[in-house]
C-alpha cells in the first residue's frame, strides 16, 4: 500500500541493523527507538501518539521479554507490531446494525475527503452482503453533488433518494428525515446519508451536520477523512468529534503517495475505531479495516488473510478445481489461462495484491515499474485467437501469428513472447501440481531439489533446443549456455524476473529452501 511505503522502508532498515546480534544492549534499543521515532514523525504521525508509542516500545524492549528471548531482534519487531495494532484501534469493529430496520448511517467530513464516492463503495459492499441499501443525497450545497451521487449509485447498482436538485436548493435536514421514512416504507434495510462538507471546519458546517444527526438519530456516524492530509487529520477529527461526534472512521485515498500519518493518529487520538479503508478509485477498492493486518503491512510482514478473502470473493471455486485438474493432466490451455486472468483482474489492482505478500519491500521497484496494461494486451492477444488456437497453441504458425498480432493491435514479437512464456509457465505449473519444485527461469536450480537415491548427486540431463527453426535454436542454446531460459529476463506474463547481479542471494535461496521443507 503506497501510503506507508516510505515508513515501511524506514522501519525495515531499522530492524535490519538488529539482526545477527545475539544480545541487545540498552544502547541498541535506544538507537532503534530513536530511529522508529524519526520514521513515525517523518510519516506525519501526531507527536503525542509518537511519544506514547515509542515510550511503550522502549519500556517493553528493555524488559525481560527481549533480554530472555532466543532471537531478540525478532522479539523487538513483535513488540512494535503489537503496539502498532493498539494505536490503530486494537480489535477490528464492524457496523452496528439496528435491531429494527432500517440501519441509518450518516457520513460526515470535509469537502474533498471523498464522501460521495465512498457512499457508493459502502453501498455496493453492503449489497454484496445481501443488504438493500438506499443512498440519500443530502449534500445540497456543493455544485453537482446530487448528480454525482446519482451516477455513483447507478454504477453501484443501488437506489438513490434525491428529491431536491441541490446546487444550493433544498433543505438537507428534511431530505434526510424523509429518506428514512421512505426506506422504512419501501423496506430498504440500510440508509446511507451523504452530507455536505466544507473546505475547512466552520460553524455552519457543524450546525448543519448536527441538525441532520438530531433529525435522523443515526446508528452510525462515520467520519470520512483523507489519509493524505497527515497531522491536519488530528485537528479536523477533534473538531468533528466536538461538534457532531462520530462512532467510527473511514480512511479514504489510502492508496496515495502520502506519509500515512492520519491512519496512525486518528484512532488513537479520538478513541474511535477505523471501520473501513478506501484503497483505490474503483467502487470495489474498499475493504474492512483490520488493525492487525494493517500493522503487518506497515512492517512488511504481508497481509495474506486479506489476499485470500479477495481471492475467495472473485474466484469461482468450481472453475478453479477444473483448472487444477487440467494442470495435473497437462491439458491447461490458453483458453483456461484467459479465464483465470479475467478472474484475477476482477480482484482489483495487481500491484496492491502483490504488495500484500510478505517481504514486498524487496519487490517495491519491480511493483512500481509493473505495467498493469500488460494484462490487457495479453488478454487482447488471446481473444484474437480462434478457439482451436487457444486450445492447441502448437498450430500457431507464422501466418496465424501475424493475423493475431494485427487483430490485437500488438506485434508478432509480443505474440511469440506470450506463447513462449505460456509454454514455460504451463510446464512449471504442471511440475508444482505433481508435487515437484520447478526451475524458475533466470534463477537456476533450487538448492536441495533434484536429489535422488540418497546419494546426494544432482541429476542433470544435457539440455539443448529442439526447435526446427535454426535461428530460434541458436538463440535458445546460447541462453541455456548462459544458465538462463529462452526468456532472459525471466518475465512471466508481464512480470520481470531476476538475473545477473539481481539474482537471489544465498540468504533468499536458503529461506526458499526452508519454506519448501528441503
């Protein structure tokens, strides 16, 4: 997640200096706490929050749980992780639904925080959970705010209650009150009221928000705050808490290149939990907020649980089972690959998903350079093939490849690269499906794999290109002689590989070997 990128880097470098030390001295701990303090302040976290956080970390790190630990550095990381969870709100909290429908949710916040778009995201998220939400256009002040909510509602597939045109016309308090009655009569079980904001906190804004709250008595008042505004978030949150009060916080624009201070400050300062986070522009870029998972992301420990949940939501279980069977029987085709790739696209940003993997910091440069439009080009190439060509790539001769390139708006070179990478990937997936360890292009054999007969000797077959094309055969043989594949970058469907000086270190290979149980 881009918002915490710099903070993650700073903390990772800080903990890296502790590794390898069998015992940590008070000076080591003080130095570590000092670097953590600087990293948090640079991330624009509230000074009061930083002071309390680092004091607690220091006290715990100087205690017995670190001095008696087998791995002191790892124990310090664990302490920081636990304290981050606390300042992010501790336990995750969900929406408190009313015992008698409808549940009324009021959105409040400054203009530009993203309330209107977030209203649509929340409505779509609730609709997926079998609720029937109603969006209410009670922002009658901002130009075209009513129209914007109607467009968002249409995109989300939910009803919008908008009796007034807005643009300064209409009474927002009456609209909100009438909306609740309308929802009760029409049996909508959730009402989401989008209210007006201002460019800054003022008395008129607070009075209007307070009047709406009194009129509809909402079950939840969600304060929507831009995650990119840093320490200003604290002052704004305090002002809204005093003037309107709110029951929970929603962070918007958490995918921006901000320093993340709002997320690390607002829950601790206000004592109100963060319920949701908006992680992109699309209506699906919206997720419940889990303090423990967010802390793991900040510390580059990954967020596998969220990744799994997203996969479960978007991948068809029966289809995935069929694909697994095809992999095991070597019948996986480009048609199957296209289907899987389209399901992967439905999960959202590939960069965001890869960023949830443990150790994503080491891939940050590759992630930033990753071109997600490569997926679209690959999709266009496969869709330009006939059904026979998708199922039997071996029939793809030169003239067919020229036709596919023209039909997809790409080049023959790109078509050739896709087919070659698909062949390599299919072989690797077949090996994994049978319980083996594949040789990753550009990475060389994995230590510990390929042993047989208990003799500790690696079985190596003489390899050479079998291509009937002399030029291709010469190219592939030259690549094999250099210890790489015919795809020297190790790219797989648009993802760059690691070769040469960027090859994996012995430590990385040892970690992989341990993970594989070798």
